C-alpha cells in the first residue's frame, strides 16, 4: 500500500492519521517532559522503575466483527495506538521541536524496541478473549482471536536499558480508560526504610512515587508523593497532587481529529506517523509468534484474564490503573 501511494505522492504529502496522537494529554506528554526541568533529568533507567501504558475499552467489537476477527487486539491497538504513545513517552530529546526532529526521535526509539523470540513469547505476552466473542456477528464460531493483550516490552538503548514497559489493552472491560503511569524507583536514603514496623504494625516503608498521565475519559496529571502524617511519630502517608484538565475546561475542547485535520491543512506532520516509524512497529509486531501464545478467556465487563495480573505481580509490581477502578491496593 505504501509503495503504491508513494508512486503518486512524496513522503511530506502523506499524512497517516493515528487519532490518539491528536488527544490533548498525549500532546501534553512532550510539554510535560521537556518544559519542566524537574522531569527530564530523571526520565531514564537510573530513576524510573517501570512504565505502564493502558488503553481499556468498555465496548465489545460492535459491528466490526469481520475486520476484527482477521486482525485482533495486537494489530488493531498495540501496533498503532500503544506503540505511538510509547514512542512519545520514551523518545530521546529531539535536537529541536521542528516536526522532522520529533519524528526522527520517535523513529529511532521504535528501531530500538527489543524484538520477541520464541523464548520470551510465552512469558512476556498474554492474550485474552472475552466470553461471548464467538457469538458476535461476523465472528468464526471457533475463533481464538485475541480481544485483550498484556505484554512486557524493553528498549535497547542507554536511557531505558533494563526498564520494563508494560502494555495492556482490551475490549469489553470494566471501564473505558487510557493512561500512562511512570513509576519511579524508591529512595535508597529513606528515613522510614531504615526503621522497623512499629508496635501498631504500621509499615513505614516508603511507597512508590508515580506520575500519572490520564488520557481518557478524565484528562489530567497526577503525582503521588510521600509525606509525613501530622502525628508525633514519623508515620508516612501518600499524597496526590493532581491537575484535572477536564474539571477546569469541561468537555468543550477540540476533538482529536479536529486538531489533526488542522495540522494537515497547515502542512504540519509532527503528529503523523512517518513510514520508517510504521515499518519499525510492524517489524516488532511481526517478531511475535502468535502460535506460541495461549489465549485466556475473561468475563465480559471484568478486569481481563487473571494471567495478566500474575505476569506483573511475579515482577513484584502492580497495575496502577486499578486504583481508578477501585480494585487497587495502595500498600503495594
């Protein structure tokens, strides 16, 4: 398809739309990183424990059965939306903020994704399918097509060496939600980490600092920090500093496509995917041997397959988005 298009148009005349790149809070990730000196110096493997990107959909496949049964969540969501969010979140600092510099930084990051092998296919990728999928219109009766993916990704460069990036997306889940969580490493010089649990059984160890970028339905930024409780002993609690964009401006803001179509008119390709970016995302997706991956069933309007939560708990970590669903445990 790309070869046919390029017979007629030059690369700078082609605008490949991914509407997620037009969402307000995804546009805000670049601003947050590079316009705040408190973040960019610690945006690396020395200070970040892990990154989580979650896009949860409450709806099922609707009327897209024939398309979806030939595609699945891996190619429908991970290859496009989730990997684009990943590239914006983790790219190197561009030389400047001209559209070509930003796209160069994203393209280089996607080239550095660690490809899968048969050895890590089974352990680092979880497929799921919601109950009742096979009864949807246009679906093959015995289809094993995944409607849910949870996976662990690594980037092979100096900045992110060793930092796991957890991706999750699925249909027919409990709530509609999209967010990025950046969990920072715990302080090694903590006041409380050197103290034992007190006589009341209160665990005084520091909790993780987490930067939360909320994309939808609520838009905003949250930051979890440790503070001292107003008591006579050194008892700690977690406070959350939050900026709620939708609380301030409501829903009367431009749709993602409005911004992207305006960019097309103005010839600004910053928020559009270049061919070398797409080639890298497909190279990554094609490295996954789907035959090796078991598909687990999960309850419609639930949390997804249990195996997705086992995968991250075995790393002594948790999915932070669960707190928004009232399913999380702040003490983890």
